[in-house]
C-alpha cells in the first residue's frame, strides 16, 4: 500500500491469510490449554484490530488518525505479543531451556516505520 496501489491479488492474499488464521484460531481454541489461550487471545485481538485498520485504509475509509504509518506501528507492536504466545506454547510443550529465546528489538526499531510518510492533512482535520 505504501509503494503501489492495492491490486485485486493483494486483496485476495490478505483475505486468504485472514481465513487461514481464523481456521487455525478456531482449532487452537479447541485444543490449546488455557495457559496458551490467554496470550494467544491477546495476539488474536491485536491481529483483528490491525486487519480492520488495513481494510479501512485499503477501502479509503480510515478512522481518524489511521494512516499507513499507524498501521505499520500497530503491526510492529504485534512482536511482543507473538513472543509471549510462543513462550507460552513452548512452556506448555516443556521445551523451554535455561537460556531464554534471544530478544529481538526489531519491533521497536524506528527504522521499521520511518519510511511511511504521513498524509499532508487528514480529511477530518
């Protein structure tokens, strides 16, 4: 969306990803223990919010303060939730080691979102 107009294949790819996630989430709710469902639910909620924001921007109907930059920031904010979910799953499986998984700081690296330009004015401002 930043580099070019959204094409029909882009929309289909996003919808396929959403449908695949929904199916996997439904299965997860049936088989995962509560210790995994908690962090996974928080991640699922955040993914749903990011998806809604992307769809509104794609359709040209963003809410106030929704921009490509805010969507990129919301996507980057998923990384700690992904990490917490992964750690809960590994804990449930009993495969966590004495040394924790290496921390990645890419989720809060300003370079990950610096190239998103803000529009010159918001229609509601």
